[in-house]
C-alpha cells in the first residue's frame, strides 16, 4: 500500500473513533421517583427522601394535622401528575412560585415541590428539560430537594463532567478503565 493510502485509512479510522466516542455520552433519562415530602413549620414542603423506582412514581406526604401531629398519606402517580400539571400551567402563566427568587430555600407548596423534583418523570422529558433550563426554576428545584439521593446525583454529574476529557476533534470522550487510551485521546 502507498503512504497516501495509509494516511487516508488512518485519518478515516481516527474520525470514526472520535464519532463513536461522542456516541458514548449517556443520555440523561428521567426515571420514575419514590418521594418522601415533608411539610415544614412554615406550611411549605421539601423533599427529604428520593429514590428512583421501576414502578410508577409515588410519594408519601408527611403533614401536620389540626392538632400539630405529623401524619402520613400516600399519593399515587395520577395525583402527583395532576398537581404537577396545575403548577406547570402556572409556570406558563408566570405565576408559579417555582419561578420566584428564593422560593425553594424555605420550601414551596406541594404542587411546586412535586413539579420541581419530578417534572420529567410526570410530564415528560421535554417539559422537564425546558423547566430545568430556566435558571430560577432550576435553583428553586435544587433548594427544595434535601434528599441524600439528590445531593449524591448532583455530585455524580459534576464528577462525571470533570472526568470527561477532550477527544482529538474537540468532542468530549469519557474515560474508563475498560478502554485503552489511544493516540487520538479515545
């Protein structure tokens, strides 16, 4: 084979490796959630526990009764979805507390809390992604979720961003011990 043909084959191979490395980027998938939502002394709600689930989304709501005693009730996916849809309509009208400065730090109403934590799994990825691209919504969502799972997932996403390295053509290629490092950064 001629040198020019070897160069062409090598360049084509490098291009293919770069394209394939770009295909490895995991797509963030919205999973159904099991939530424990607790009412605060100020009447607002925060998520205190969150776990992904293979079944439908559902929640345990811990609230104070008229005597000041903590009670628990179960909320199924249909009830959660109805509240999330109502709050999403308020987001579109600009009246949702999820869009107000500092709303999430003291908690939010039950519908706002559910929308903030489970919008993607209840209303679909497109709506969830659109909401998370809104800086105020995203900030309030993060502060109203006090679960260990949320903090762990946030740590993983920032760790995965920092462990990504640039490939030869500028795309991000995630390194792993199973892959061997190649000449082109793959």
